[in-house]
C-alpha cells in the first residue's frame, strides 16, 4: 500500500518534468516545487492519511498555480506579438518617409549643382572669348604693321614731312586728316568692347548675387560658396569699372581726334600766316595722342589680366562644386541602410514568433552593413566616432586628388 501513492507521485512527477522540458520550463516551477514538497511531507510524515492529504493538497495547489501561469501565457505572448508588430509597422512607415525625404533632397541638390556647374561652364567660355578678344585688341594696338601705334608713327612721319616741305603742306595735312578720321573705326570697336565688358560684368554680378542668395538658403553648408560668390561679385564690379574707364579713354581719344581735325583744317586755311604755330600745335597733339595710346595699351593689358583672373576663379569654383558627389554618396549609403531597418525588425519579430523568446536589437550587424558601403575616409572616421570638420581651403589644395565615383 505505501508504495502505490509513492509510485503514483513519482510517475506524476516524471510527467511534469517531461512536460516542463518539452514546453516552457518556467511555467512548471509551482508544480515541481509542490511535488518536491509533497515527497518531503510523505517521507518525513509517513504514509498516514493526514500526511497523504497534506501532500495531495500541496501538489494540487502547485498544479493549479502552474495552470494559472499557463493560462496567462497566451495573453502575454499576444501582447508581445502586438508590440513587435507595431514596432515593425512604425519602422516601415517612418523609414519610408525618411528615405523619401533623403532621396528628394539628394536629387534636388544634384540637379541644382549640375545646373549651376553648367552655368559656370558657360561663364568660363564667355570669359575665354573675352580674353581672346582683349588679346586681339591689345595686339591690334601694339601691332607694328597696322596697329594704333603704327598709325601714330606714320602720322608723325607725315607731319614731319609737312613741316620740312612747305610746298606739300596741303596734301600732307589732307592725308593726315584722312588717317585721323580713319581712327574713328577703331574708336567704335573700342566702344563696343567697353560695352561688352560692362554687359559681362553685369551678368556676372547678377549671377554672383543669385549664388549668394542660394548659399544663404543653404545655411552653414553654403558658407564657403558664399565667399566665392562674393569674390566673383567683386571681380565683376572691377570689370565694370575697367569698362567704364575704357569708355572714358575712348571719349578722350575721340575728343583728341576732333581737336586734331579742327586744328589741321584751321592750319590749312591759314597756312601762310600761322605755319609755325600750326607746327607747334601738331607737336602738342601728337604728344597727347602718344600718352593716350600708351594708356590704352595699359588698359587693354589690365583688362586681359583681369579676365584671366576671373576665369581662374570661376574654374576653381567649378572644382569646389565637386562636393556634391561626396554628399550624394553619403546620403545614398545612409538611405540604403535605413531601408534595411524594416527587414531587421521583421527578422527580430520572426525569431520571437519561432521560440517565444524576446531578443535585444543588436545594431552591430546593421552598422557593419553600412560600414561596408563606405568609399571615403571621412565616412569611416565619422563611423568610428571621430569629429570631421570640413575645411574649404584644404579641399581647394587637394583639387587634383578629387575623384568622381
């Protein structure tokens, strides 16, 4: 008789242990503890009805406690499953919006920088044409065969012949007047060149103003570009001032030519009476004309140098615009990694559904995927936690090392 209840308790205990190992062990803690207590009660209390009744009550209470824990388990699992599902939905919705904004910003920036680069390329081409035109004008002034200096030398020789040979004074002065009047053609060209320089300066100033506005909108990111835009605007103002100076010099030349023609005509009408005075006046005019010619040559050289400087500055600005490629790469890498977050959360939810065990989110795998996409040293430095400060001057010094990916 004593062996029968003990055998029953041992068989029942074996069943409880197998169930606890087969399912979730923590649900059977109360039953196992009550079974151990019942065995101890029977071992020390003997196989009497009071001891057996106490053992049965103790074991029954443990079974009821285990059953109550098991009844609460589906509700807890459902609550956890609902939490994981809401977290998954949160990740998918938020990441999709983040990704869309990043892609939109990257696309807008890429389009704007490309358009700006094209406009700067057009400015470089126009400046190249201006430099060639300025060089041609300078060569035409300094040309020993047909330039303005040559015209001045020929006029001087002709006037010397007039003063030496009084009998050919009229014809020589007529020739001088014709040649001086022929200079009006060059004056028109110079005036047109001054107008072109003023137009280019105005367009460059407007473009620099627009670039400064765009840089102000970009905030801290556009501060370096705002400096470049300010320099371009200053150079355009200097070019406009040079154009105005050329226009003033051309007006002086025109006035000098008119005065020379008037003086020559007056000397022809009154040659006999004022030959000596006319010779002195011609010498004075030639001296003034030489000074104007020298000033014109200097102005042409200055315009050429300034145009070359502006072209160099714009070319440097084009090189600086290559930052867009680096920013686009970084934003693309972050966008792709953010789009992996819903899959990462879905995997964590699937692991819980498989074994009903909550696991912490491990960011190392996601960060490792992001790190594998890096192509620049600054990305790796930021990933490692280092502080990277952009330096415009350092970037400009390494222009030749910039590579488009």
